[in-house]
């Protein structure tokens, strides 16, 4: 389940705010969220919603955190593979065209 769909999501964000105000650092907070079942992307959204960092920085912060460092290489490889597929999929070509039509002939 995506963390944002949890019925207690807003309560968890409120608890996160209390923890931060009490001195919990971001690393500890991310470990706590992961223990609660938050996925990496959930943690990124939480960092943004808690106004700890804007989106690009939130992604970097989470990917390089202690909580997620073990999965960073795997995540980077997945992102690279997905990007490669998107770039090379003619059906997803932003220039338009028909499926199967060579990219070079599209306008």
C-alpha cells in the first residue's frame, strides 16, 4: 500500500513533525518511516510534505540516507533502465507518429 493511502497518513506526518521539533534528525526520521512500511518514494513525498527539502533535493536526501543506502545502487539501475526504455520506445516518442513508424520519419 502506498503510504499516502494509509488512513493514518496525516497522523504519521503530524508525529513526524513532533519528532523533528523534539530534535530527531532526518536520518532517524527516515529510518522510522521505513520501519512503518514506507517505501522509498513514500519517504520522498513525506520529506517534501514536511517541507524538509524541495523535490530534487528530497530524492537525493532519501536515496543517500542510511535507511535507503543499501537499495540506492539498485534504484539507480532501475531508473536508468526505465529511462532507456522510455527513450527507445517508439510508441512513447514525444515527436508523435504512429506505432512502428521509424522515428526518423516523424515530424
